[in-house]
């Protein structure tokens, strides 16, 4: 059964490339500018490119913050991409301290320009930390495309699904229950990125995630 997937439109992110990648992965995908429109979906995708504080402010303005929290608590599938992953955490330090959605435990902190180039741009390896539905039928060695200057820190081990090395080892895939996020861009990561989106589409509310 094809899943009906809402891509949250809160004024930030490469929405149409994410939408196209979801369609290639078999989703019946559409843009949702309001919680009312998103409510008809079986799956949600929270994309995003930009600053943490601006992102959470835009979500609040459009009424998505309580909607996303309720969605996650009801164990319905939610995938955050890049900034969308970062917004799932408790706080972010970009241009000041900001509260996030608090769907995952952890803080979003900056890479250091003293330790290497910032932002982290390009292909990099993701090492699986545990079995999970996102990894179904994927090879052991995984490379995805990244563009980011901040990363998640202080994430409990049980929520870390994959790690990447850049300056420090950081959680590049994290989740709890049906709420998951990836720091890389699946829509820019060719076949493996499409496979991640396809695996996300296969999970259902009643499914037991292996995290």
C-alpha cells in the first residue's frame, strides 16, 4: 500500500527536491502548509535548510509545534532531514540559545572552525549503531551527502542509529519509536538516499521498530 506523505512547508528547505525524491521512492507525497492539511497523511517529513532559531519560529507561526509533538507521541511515522533532524532535539545554539521540539534528547552545537572546514560539505560515511527499519536491505558500508555546520550532541545511546566522523563522531541518524531523523540529505544521496526514503515509507503505526 502506497503511503500518503506530507512534506511540512514552513518556509524553509529544498521542498521540491525532497518531494520529488519521495515520489521516486514510492510515496504519494504532497506539500502541507498547515497542520490541517498535514493531518490527512500517514507519514510526515520535516525537511529544512537554514538556522535553528528561524526554523522553530516558522513552525510556531504556522501552528506546527503542537501538531508535531502530538504526532510523535501518537507513534505515527515522522522523518526529519538536515535542519529537520536538528529541530527534533531539545535545544539549538545557532545565533543564540533556542528551544527545539524536544522529541529527542540532545543539544545541537556548532562544529569548530579551528578543527576543520565549516560547514561539513560532501559525501561521508555513516556507520550503523543498531538495527533499525531505515537500514532494511541496505549494504553495510553507507555514504550520504552532507551540508551542515551544526550537529547533535548529548544524545542517549539508545537513540543513536548511525554515526559519522567529522571533527568528532556525531549522531548522523537518530530516533525514538516512529520519530527518526537524518543529518544528511537523502534527496541528494542518489540510490542509497532513495532507499532510506523507501524504508521510511514501509513503516506503519502498528509496526514495531527495531531501535
